């Protein structure tokens, strides 16, 4: 079972894995994602305290739904007395830390049925610390109730392995992962991260480039906010940019291509955001609004600036590492223009590229369960700790 609560998606998944003739195989029982994006929209970014509360409210109902839909076999039942005693062990701490989570667990009779699962994989980081703690606490509680080990998972590793899924729909069929020639190069782009990772093998990684300031998704979100578009901004910018291209609207300003000539694999997007801010200030009408065509033109220029920068860094990273394959992961990899550009680069180099499906590009627990099954330490007894990173709010 996978649990993911690092940001504003509450996600749970159940998978089954096996090794047949030395080859890893998986099948998906279920993967559910409850997005809080609409709630955070009013804040123009993810609001950590709200994310924490929502995860606390959503985890138990989502788990009940997952068990109902997957009809996971039951391997035992806790007596009322046992359940009450186990509950009592964490009652005081949890009531103080996360009353919503406590309340929903205390009233969840279905938790007395012990599902036939072998391990619980949970995102330990990176992410929003208060949000991560909810998933970790929940993992610890169900692990205690059902006596099942916990496997801590790195969220970014989840994004890497998730892109190797051949199929992300629940099915009785066993699948193999897509075959990734090694060494691979993973390009991870989300609201919190922009990373180039050299993949020696699954489980052995080296970060070879990252952002000095804002993440690429963050740049999309902040620019969207300046244009008066809702959070998360990526899809909205992308839509306006497409309309500009279709309607032949030219860019009203030219934005910088940050770090394009830096000669390394580092990124920086805060200057781009500042350039957008100045352009918006200059173009705003007296009532503060912006012309619709102007917004479209700016969105196109912004997306192009990002795309040119990311493409150049991808090319440089391929040259430097001699990578034989490319994996793209993280929420921003849903962007159509970027996908096309990355695809063209891979084709030029005659190397395979692994792009996530829509379900996998956003945050989900399927990739977390998969990462644990592939490289997780099933015997780990260490105390879990949320590895938080800053995020926009
Ligand atoms: O991986 P993810 O779901 O969550 C984090 O771990 O951050 O990534 C979310 C980010 C947001 O910044 C969102 O604006 C961006 O992915 N995003 C996009 C698109 N769809 C989502 N950015 C650009 N174009 C898109 N189509
Ligand atoms: Zn993510």
C-alpha cells in the first residue's frame, strides 16, 4: 500500500508485485488521488496548515473507498477491545496533533479488518513538512493496528520510477516496467523541484543540476497569479499560450531565458518571475486589469522561455552524462509543449524517452508504492521523519 501526502494531493494506492524469472512485475489493484487544489486556489499556492488539515480529514474515507473498490482480501479481524486498546496507545498525541485524523480513525470500524498487505510505503520527503507528517503518522497508526512494516520513500524517486509504468490503470494483468537503458537521465519538474538526476540504476542516483531558487512549476504558478489565473497555474498558462499560438498573437514583451548561457546544469527562475511582474505592472490598465490578448501573448512568451531553457539544459545533461535514456517526471511534465520538445530531443539522439501518463505526472501514491517495491528496505525499523522543503504559499 502506498501513501502520499507531501503537498496538496491526498493519495493512496494498492499494488501487487513479484519477480518472474528475475524480472520485476506489477499489477495495480487501485490508485486514488484526492486533490485539494481548489481549496488552495484562493491562496494562490499551497497553504501548509490547510493541506495538513485536509489530509487528516481525507485519508480515512479515501482508504475506505480504496478497500471497497479493490476488494482486498482480509487476513484477520481486531476485536473491539483490541482496537480500542491499540487506539488508546496514540490517542493523546494524535488528538493534540491532528484531531481530524484521530476522529476519523476512531470511527472507522473497517480498520478492524486486517487487509492482506505486506508493507506500507509512505512519502517521507521532500515536501511540505506539516503535510508529510500526516501521511507518516497515518502510516504508523495503520502499521501498528495491522502489524505491517513501513517503508519510507523519497517523493522524487517516486516520480522517476512512476514514468516507467507501462500501464497505470487497475487491472488483473501483470505488467513489466518499461525497459530503461542505463545510465539514464531523469529530468524532474514539479511545484517544488527542478532537478536533473543521473540514474546509474534504479536506487542509485546523482543530482547533477537543480534550481538555485524557484522551481519551474513554482514559476508557472507565480506567473499565473500575476496574470490573475487560478492555482495551480501551469495548465492555465499552457492553455493561454496555445490560444496565442493558434490566434497568431505575438509576444508583447521579450522575457529572459534564465541561465541559458551559464555553462552548467543549474536553473534559476526567480528572475523570470520578476520580469513578468514588471511587464504586468507596465501593461496593467488603470483598474489593474490586463488585456486578454496581452495575457495570451505573455503566457506564450513565458512558456517559450521556460521550454527553451529546459530543452537546452536537457541537451547539455545528455552530452555530459552520455545517458542512454531520458525519464521525465513531476507535475510540469504534463505540459504539452515541453513533452513535444523533450520528445524531439530524444528522437534526435535516438534514445528512448519515458513520459508519465496524466495520472502519474501529478502526485499519486502508485509511484510511492512502486518505488518501495523496487528498492524499499522492508526490514527498516528506523523512526520516520518528515523531510520538509519550502514551498510557495
Ligand atoms: O508534481 P506536482 O503535482 O506536485 C509537486 O510535487 O509540486 O507538480 C505540480 C506543479 C504545479 O506547479 C503545476 O502548476 C504544474 O505542476 N503543472 C504544470 C502543468 N500541469 C501541472 N505546469 C505547466 N504546464 C502544465 N500543463
Ligand atoms: Zn510531485
